[in-house]
C-alpha cells in the first residue's frame, strides 16, 4: 500500500520532534535513564521516542519541556511550519526573560548591530 502525503508529513513531523527531544536531552547533560526516571517511564521508552518509534503524550511533553528548560512551544512548534514563527518568538521571549538587566541591555546592543543601526 503506497504511503499518502499526509502520512509522510506525519512521519516527518514525528522525526523532527524525536530529534528535538534528543537534542534537548543531550544539551542538558541528561542520560536517557535520568530522563526516564524523572518522567516515570522506562529508558527504552525514551529511546523509542528519540528514534521516532513512539510519541510522548501531551502530559509527558509538558513535563519534558519543563525538565529541559524549554517551552512546550519550542519543543513542538517546529513540527508545524505555520506555527514555527510563533514558537520561535515564544522561545526567544522565554530566553530573554531569564536574562539579567545587564544582559538584556547587551542583547539590545547586539540586536541593533544585527539590524544595522
């Protein structure tokens, strides 16, 4: 049976999420076993998620986002092109809100340089 375009899109989206989950885990210096323990699942489940063989429930995605210090938008927003820009805005806002006042002032200067002011 040939794959439909809708099915191919779902597979691509699932793989994007799988890659993001793995990337965030590694960036946070976490092992699959540590993530599994925090989410109350098995390490095999985390491996399957990272390899695109299974998907996390919304509840687990929320906990995973919190565990890795990102927003749910940043975690799943990449999957939908029409939502990607909004998710990126939310990710930026979350990162900026974590900065000190001095870091925010420096960021403004960097942004002015990027925009050619």
